[in-house]
C-alpha cells in the first residue's frame, strides 16, 4: 500500500500551516517522515533547509513533534520527563524554560506528580511541553486537541498562537476544522496520500459557493416550507417573488461557507 | 550529552524499582546458594581445596550479572516499544551508537549492582579468596556488556512481551544454567562437555571464576577472546539493526 504519493509541499518560515484530510489520508505518515519516524521510499524532506536524513541531528533539533498517541514513560514525574527530554537534545540547564513551559500549559502544580497519575488532558499537555523543551523553530502538532477539554484547548491555542507570533512555524493536523479555519493561514488537504488542495485558507473558502440562505416560509394553507438560495445575488429576486405570492416569511438563516464544505467537496469527490 | 541523558534515564528507570530489579535477583541467588550449597556441600568437590559453596558463589554472582544485564536493556526497550514512549528517543538527535552504548552501559551497571549485592550477601557465609581480581572484573564487565547487547538485540527484534519471554526462557536461561554455574564441565560426559564448549556463557562463568581461584576449566585468555568476539558480533548486529531502524522506524 502506498501511504504517500508524490507529496510536494513547501511550508514557509513563521507560517501556521494546516494539514487536513480524512482518516487514513496520510497526514500522520507525512509527519512521521518529516520527523524521521518513518522512511520514505523516495524523495527528500528538509527542515529549515536541513535534510532530515543527511543531517538528521540538526534537522531534529529544529523540530518539535507532539505525537497523536497519548504516550508517556510511567517511571518518571513531569519535571523528570521534561529534564530527560531536554538532555536528549543536548540541553543541560533548562530549568527556567521548563518552568515557563509548565506555567503556560498549567502544569506547574503537577511538576512532581508521576506521569501515571495524570489525567488524559494533563498527559496531552506534557506531550506538548516535551515537544517545546528545546525551543524548536518548527512545531508539529498532530491532533493536539483530541480528547482535550475546552479549557485546555483555549489555553493551548493561546500558547501556540503566541509561539507562532514569536516566529515559530506551526504545522497542525486536526479533525476540528473550525480550529484549522481559525488559526491556519494556509492549508493542504490530503486524500489517499495525495495533496488534493494547497492554498491559503481564504482562497479555499472562496473556492466554494458563497453564502447559503435558507428561508422558512408559511404558505396560505398554513404549511411550512424551506427555500434554499445560493448567494446574496439571488436573494432580492426570490424575496420579491414570495411577497408577490403573498407567502409569509417565518425565518431566514444565513450559512457562510466554511472549511467543512471545502473539505467535504475535495475529499468526497 | 544525549548519551549521558539516555544512560542516566536508564539507570534511574531501574533504580526507581530497585526492589524488583536489584533486591529480588539477589534474594534468588541466595536461595540457590542455600539450597544447592546445603545439599551438595561435602558431596562434591570441583577444585582441589575449594569447598563446593565457595565454588558455587562466583558462578551465582556471574549468573546474576548476566541475567540482569540482559533483563535491563531488553525489558526497557520492549516496554518503551509497547507503550510507545520510545518515540521520545527516536525524535531526538541521538545517534544509533549513542542509543546502543547507553542501553549497554546501563545494563552493565545493573548487572554489576546485582552481582555486587550477591557477593556482599554471601561473603558472610562462604569463605572466598580473590586470587586474580582483575580477571574477575574484566569478565564481569565484558560479560555484562555482551548480555546487555543481547538484551538490546532481543528488545529490537521482539514486538510483544511473550516473544521476549520466549527468548529469555528458551535461550538465555538454559545457556546460563548449563554454563557451569553449579558444576565443572569436567564432571560432564564427553558429549555434553563438547556441547558446553559451544556455549559462550560457559567462558564467562569459567573466566570469572578464575579471578577467584586462579584455576579454571579453560585458559582465561582464550575465554576472554571468545567472549570479546561474541560481544563484537552481537554489537555489530545491533548497530546494523539500529542504523537501519529495523522494527523501530517504519
């Protein structure tokens, strides 16, 4: 089976980039190839211009990956876990940054708790902290908010947005399309290992039809009907026609185009 | 720095559960000594002028060193693979050489810690002399490194706990028990003596015992060469697998 097929992508420095696609599209495989966890049969990957195979040490120092799976080492506390991760990246005295990361992720109160004793949401925060201990310029978040409560989700996005503002490149995969729409400036959509769309979020949204207007009408015999109008242009004419027929308008709903429509159109086709 | 951290992490890992990883194997070795020492003391003399329990202790010490060195690297790797936390090592800028040596060095430390524990607990009951201590130290170090490397190999190749358990129960345990821990291979019939010579564990036990009694079934220099060669072979195999990412990177 071919997990990825001819994927060519260039993510700019400082971008907040979204990688979307249905289950099995190849998002995590692509991240694993970038991170060196999987090896591609052909092709090359460079992180900040450094080849991930030829100079893997340099490339990995520039990359922080939050894995999708909720993995942890049950032998250690949160602080030990972060110290160990710092050491793997060759950083000896990292206490100040570890404290800062823990503070932003609301982990300070759990610093000396064993990883086993943490809730799923807390473990997710530690995974994010582990990816940040070496201050990587590129941060890859693979489904970072899966199974996470609203409070953490908001705190996480605030922190990640700040990191992006500070110049970090963020690569995000998520099933919550509203999160991608809100945060990502550019998006690639994968389907069966191929890139089926690569554009700015704005252009992708503009590529689907404009707003959809749903008019709830009450006929003379008292029955209710729905009338769907694509785009504002046709609205005035339709309303005039309804008024001429003496139909009563009960309600009007406005539905703006969203990433879900783009996603469904591209991945279902 | 990456090597030091991985090495320190591996030490901390077994130290945090030292009752299970150090104290329990020391107790097991002492039980062997009590049972076999009591039953065979006075009935069996292997070396001239050496009581059976004195002969047995170095064998038990070395057996503990070897089994625990293997257990350390193999169990750590398989646990990390099964729970998935090995990803933190694989994502880091750690070379395959650093990876290998960190696991082997931590295994050596655990093996020596358990061996030292067995030795310390038995010296009060059994008369021991150290005729050639350097030989004992060298065999303990190289033997532990060989078993630590074998543990790395088993940890890489195994995908499930029962695969590792099979390796431990059907390869490591018989090779250790049939290596002359409890007897001299000179007491075996010719065929089994020949079989014992094909067992690399025999050379480690015999060489280590030489450090205590300055007498052995096989010349210690040749034994050391065989053990070193075995280590180099296993190390080369491990490094090849680690470099290729076999069963670690997809």
